[in-house]
C-alpha cells in the first residue's frame, strides 16, 4: 500500500469516469483518448448547472473522505520508525506515567453545568497574578495565556459554559 492517499476527484473527473463506465461512447468514433476527452468536455459544457451541482456534491463527499483518511494516515506511526525503535526501548506503561501540567491544577466535574474543581495543590500564584483564595470556592480564575483570547487580568469565569460563545464574566 502506498504511503500517500490519492487525491479526490473533481466534479468533472467524476462525470468523465461515470460517462466512460456507462459505455456511452462509440469506440469507433472516439478511438483516440484525446477525442474522448474532447467529447466529454463538450458534454460537460452542455450540462445544466443543476446537474453539474450533483457532481460537485459527489466531489465534496470524496474530498471529506480524503481529508479524514489523510488525517488518520498522518497520525499513524510509520512502520520504519517502529522497526528502528524495537520493543526493548519502549517503556512500560506502569513505570512511566506522564501527567500533564493541567492535571496538577484540578479536574472538571461531570455534572451539568460543568464546573472546575481546583486540586489541593492549586494556588493562584500558578496563574501568574494575585487573587483571594476564598474566591476559588465559587470561581475559577482563568490564566491569561489560555486558549481563549483575549483574557484580561482579574476576570473570573462563574462556571465553564458548554460553548465559549457566551461566557459570563465577573470583574473582581
């Protein structure tokens, strides 16, 4: 199997392949592949926009399938790389447990609405600015370098909304 995935067909290419598979060409008249392409181009130009749109939709479906397959291919480790590493150099899952920095701050509760529960080792100094510790009982102070920009200092999020389109802020 090739490491690359074939690029998806365009609407015209799908039309041309369906036309050829349907056997709508008389081989005696077309003969040369250039003649076939010329006839296919003429028929494509004669199609109405509504019929062309159907082929464009088919092309979009193939494009989405290509994007998903290519993303899976890019995430998968290469066979050559695994052969170079070997089994001995792969650490045991029990001996090397990696924890992200986010694990030390706290966890998200599964209840609705989702709220952040700070861990016992969580301090406001970790966030980079001062805040009273009693505020953490009801608020979660977001760091200024979070994924959601811009955050201004001294803003607190009441509870984590399911969509960040309309968070509710309170000035401290």
